[in-house]
C-alpha cells in the first residue's frame, strides 16, 4: 500500500471506507489525548496506541502529528458547515462561509485551551479556499485572473476578519459579523469580473 500524500488528503476525501475509518480513528485519538496532555507532549506512538493502530498505519495517512491536527480541524469545520445546513448558492456563499468560520472559532472555545492557541487557520482556510475556487472556476473572470489567487485572498480576508471578531470582547452576533464580512469581500469578487 502506498503512502497517502498530505496534499492528496487535503484536497479529496477518500472513498475507501477503511481509509476513512483509520483517519477518523486517528483524529479521535488525538482529540482524546489533547484532553489529557499538551500537544507537544503527544507522540505518534501515543496517537497510534490510543487509536488501536500501529505507527506504520499512522504514516500511511499523515506525514506528522501537525498534519493530523490540521486534518482533524478541517473535518470538524466541514461537519459544522453540514450540521448548520449552510447552503452554498452563488448569492449567499460569502455570508455562509463567513458564518461557518465564526461558528467554528466560537465552538473551538469548548476545546482544551491549548487547541485555541494552535494555528488552526491552516485547516480552515484550505476548506474555504476550495469552496471559493470551485465557484470561481465555474464563473471565470474575463481578464483571466487566477481563481486560486482570488480564492486564497478572499479566504484569508474572511478568516482574518472572523478571528478579529472572535477576539473582540462583547462582540456582535455571528450573523451580523457574517453580513459585514460579505460586504467587505464581495467587492473583491466584483472587481475581478469588472476588469
């Protein structure tokens, strides 16, 4: 069996149920261990043992524990979007994605304190980018602007605004923030098509 590259894991979800099950077992093991230990103190052996798998199986799916952490965060973010029933129509996608990011950051407060401090944007931004890139490829800009560049710019802007909102005491409701983010990033997309 060939090792699964990190980029393959991030871009597509496997269809083989054994692969999905192993990845979910590893993610759940890390989640449990984070409740007991600091991330830096958790070893690959700890994760594999908690999951009931061996180290070789771990490395078939993830390059290191940081890749596993990112995959775990991305899975949680996708589940949150699905659970909330966020609909990605052309008109409401920006607000829906912004609301999803705000919700994700808010739910992270229920995790161990150390999880809040980890760079989880590396897991959330690629999901947001992928959704935006897919839409932009269906509606290409007349000037040939790169859908990947536009998607990256909007995703980072969206995450940055949501992160600022999350760190603000007495913040406005997530729905109001999502509307503000939509109003800020929509002109970026409009400018791309106006050129």
